[in-house]
């Protein structure tokens, strides 16, 4: 990889520093804030990151939120004792303020029989791990990358036994998530942005996966901006190279260095 100047392609870079009183920061978790582990249970959130997020939340008057595919209970466990506004389960559940009520999507969870048959795929495919969530099922094949095609085909066969609009399959990084249609991260962000402390602010969202594209898509409605991590994604204005670079930017923001991540505009190159 060369790091030559001529690879620089400026994006639609806004001028001037960020104003902490007018922005909201929304963050995907796995692959964005923290590195992806072999299994979702092995992920740990470093204490330094919790400290940064806690102080940043206060600087932004609470307008800091997590937007994840994990259930809310899982997010609280991971970030304990920190409490933040959260969108969990790809938008299935939201908590608009750190200690507020949890609002659940009116879309019903997946049919238990459909869940059971999806989980059974992991049961007889070595290295594939099923993660059952309230609303959905995730099948992780990070430990058995060769199983990707088989898993994808088996998911399609199982889902074909239900009406066409019942479920949608989100392909992630070494994971397929099967969730009901009717909610996604973008729809949930739109709702979040209607309420204080987010209302009237410009959201800056960071996410690393195709499941985050629904979030990038709604940002322009609020004058916001999206950044991807590790690669370019549709709807993102730029990207960070790694979760570590995201953490560094958050640390700077927490310290009062209110600038957009410059690395985000070196499109196609993961340099800072
Ligand atoms: Mg992610």
C-alpha cells in the first residue's frame, strides 16, 4: 500500500471545528468501538473507553448513544457501570436517555419455530455459533469461515418455509443475522433524533458493517454525517482505519479537541 499524496480525494468536508452543543455522536459497537472477537461473548470494553464515553456523554449533554445489533441488556452488561442512550437489536429496542424507559418495536419477534430451526443450523455445523436474541437469531461462522456458503443456503431454505416478508437476512462480518422486517438502525435513529437531548443536533454516526447502511441513509435528514470503519460503505462520508482510530478520535473530542476525523477523508486509504 502506498501512502502517496495524490491518493487524497477530499470528500464534502464541513468547515470549522465541531460544536459540542450542536452535535450528537452515535456509535455502533462491535467492529467500530471495539475489535471483533472470535465470539460475541469474548468481547471486553476497556475501562479507558468507558471513562472516555462517560466524559464525552457529559460534554454532549447526554447526546451520545450506542447503536448496535446487540440486545440492550447485553450493551449494559458490556459497558457497566456506564449508562448511555442505546438502540439495541438493530432497532428492536431503544432507550432515549441513559436511565430512561426501554421502548420496544411493535414488530413482533421472529416466530419461535423459525428461531428454533435457524439455531439448529449451528447445532449440526461445527464451528458455527448461534446467538439467540429476543427479536432475532445470529449465526456466527468466524470459527468456520469455510461454512459460509452452506450456512447462507441453509438459512435461505429455512426462511423459504415462512411468508416472504417474514424475515430478512443481514450479512455481517462472519455472521448472518436473521431478523424480522419492520425495524432497522436507520428507523430507530430517526425516532431517537426526535427527542431530547438529541433533538435539534447534527448526528455523527460511526459504523463498520453493511447493517449500518440504514443508519447512514437517514443522517442527511438531520444535517448529519456518517463514517465507516475499515472500509468504505454506502452513505458514509469517509472512514476510520480501525476501532482504535475511532477511540482516539473520541478521546480527542472528550478532551475538547473538537475536530472531525481527518483520516475519514483519505478515501481508499486507512491512514491517519
Ligand atoms: Mg459493527
